[in-house]
């Protein structure tokens, strides 16, 4: 899909996913790293698979000269340079646009390219807090929590990829490149789901509710969202509306088939159930038999029954669950490539399936290419390195 385009990935951890997504769509993504930088970290391997690696010292005049020669032939540049850093002037959008007017420059930084926090550093902890996600995670009145696996970088990288593709559409129509400015903090806001709407519509901010959801009842009742089951947890909520009422009725039908105690659930007319009018006592009485029933159900059985009965409900998957998921296996999602030590290393495959075929990962992590070879691919053969490369090509030493 993007095989006609070349991407130079100069980003740090906050932007790695952007290049990975573009590579999965077929773009030739070149990851730049300084000579000697270790690349055997699991995160680096996971997010930079399917890219080629170019070792280039951008702190030297020679390295910057080589970079400038490359940037003339690149479609998209992904970088994470903060304003005020030494490289900021060198990567100035006006300077790069003068060299390559068609260049799409994607800047992925913690707080964006301008504003009072533009020069601030931030880890995933700060970004999840500043983006508001931690305000909703954890038990009421207790310490805000973050997800153990960093999430903010993925939100930022995904938005950066979307921005790059949008700018590519613009360039196709106008011939002009653009700068895409991605704030990781702003990207995290997308993870808050419905929360911003509370302020827009009611002037209130939702707060941490732990395993429950609030704001569904005018009487202040909380509804349980995460339930212990036989081998972990499942996600299920007593919803209203057509889909929720259907789900509630199907769950009660399943419970009845299993001979479970229904309690007040047996008396409810689900066609007219309205969670907005439920008191906390009402909710507690409805949820009690559901809690007892789900404790007997394994996650896999819950998913199979929810799918068969067309219910809204989901298992809470661990990493082991995902690795053994038969759906991902059947869709050939995993792909094994040689790791740093040569042993097979399992990777998430491309997210894109085109004409019913999942796009293969073309490059194992750390597949190196040198400047002369890359310039030659761009149609540039000049200087001592280029002459050497051209002579080798002429003599048939390189294929």
C-alpha cells in the first residue's frame, strides 16, 4: 500500500510505533541510531521490527551532511526533538522544507512543538497523569494508577501515523509537504473514552471508580464493570438501550439454562429496563446473582457464550491469554524472525490484511544498511562512499 514511500525514523520511544505502523503498510522505514547504541532491548526490538537500521552519527558534520543528502529523497521524517535542543535548529521545518518541499515532517514530543511545556521531558508516568488517564484509574479516594505497560507512547505513535497519512493525502492533492505536530499528552486524552463529554455536557469531571462505572444513574448508583470469574476477570455492565437490554436478557437466559439462582433478575422486564432510574440498592440486588454465576464461568467459556448469544461482554486477557488466543493464531497474527542471538523471536505481525493476506514482516529487528547503499537506492551515487559502492556494483560484488 505504501511501498512507493520512504520514511526516515529519527524518533525516540514516544514515536517508534508511528514508523512501525507505516512499515506494516508497506513503507520502506529506515530507523536512525547512533553508532554503538544498543538495540537488544525488547521494546526496541518489538517497535522497530520491519524497519531497516542505519547507523549515523548526527553529532558530526559528516553525519549531518549524509542526513541532508538522504532527506532530499525521503517522503516522511519522524522525529522527537524538543525545542531548544541542539538538533532543533538543524531539524527546523523551514530549513528541511527548503531542501525538500514535498517532505512530511512528523514531530512526536511529550507536549507538542510549542506552548509553555514544549521543552519539558516526560516519561509514560507523567504523560498518563498529564493527559488525565490516571485520574480515572484506581480506587475511589486512593492513589491514581497507571497501566503497567506504557500506553502513552502507543497513543502518540498511532496518532502520528494517522497524521502522516493525512498529510500524505494532502501532498497527493497539492504536491506540498506539511509538518505534523503530535503531543503525546493530547493523544492520551483519546484514551479517556467518554470522560471529556461529562464536562462538555454536565460541567462535571468523572472520578476514579475502581472496578465500577458511575454516571449512569441519576440516583448516583455505581454499576460493576469487572467481575471475578473462575480463572480471572471478565468485563460486563448492566447496560440500558437496545443493545444493553438485549445483553441483559441473554445473560439471564443463560443463567436460567444453567440452573443458576436469579433472584430479582427473574422479575425484570428488560425491554423497559432503564439504568438511569436505578438506585444503588436496585443495582446491588441485580448484581448479586450475576456475581455468583460468573464465579463458576471461565474466561474462555464466557467469551464463547457472549459471542454465540450476541452479548456485550469480554474476558480480561493476560499476556499469556493473548499469546495463546486461537483467534490470533487462526489469523496468522504472529510471525517468528531471528533475534539478536539468532534464535527465533516472536513478533506481532502486521495489523493490515490486504486481499485476505496479512502483510509479512520484511525485516528482522536491526537489519542494517549503510549510507552508500541507501543513497544508491535513492538514485544518488556521489562522493568516495558512492564511488566505492558504484565500483562494487559494476564488478558484480553486490546484488
